[in-house]
C-alpha cells in the first residue's frame, strides 16, 4: 500500500523524518495486518522555490497514494490542513494518527 504521510516538517532534519516514518509504518502494520507499506517521498530539504511550488510538488506525490496518513500535530500545519481538505474532497482513504480536539 502506497502511503502519503501528511506531517509537519518544522524543526525536523532528514534523520528525524526517517525515524518518524519508521514509527508510522509500525503503527500501520498493527492497524492493517498483512499489508506491505511504502511511504511516498514528500520530504524535500533546502527547497529553493516558493511554498506554493513545494505544495504542488507534494500534490504530485499525493495523487499516487492508496492511503493518506495524517501524523501527529498535522492540524498545526497549514499545508497539512489543506492536504486534509483535498483528501476529503477527492475521497482518498484517510487514516489519522491523532484526531484534533474541537
């Protein structure tokens, strides 16, 4: 199953991103036994373009996902909130690791 992980990358180096992704895969293995998981690459360090250009690149990745997973604190990131809306409107399969309180 191809996974698009929507998460805040704020204050995260590539090493922390990789560690968190491995943690997410372990959670998914518990929730979806017998499935194989591939997290699609959407982490781009030192991007030189605009935030909007980066968002468009991430949408190109997201369109190939079988499941959109929203990581911890996703609701504190503007980009993740937009990804959530897009995932809902276009009826992607969604799994939230953390549900925001209202």
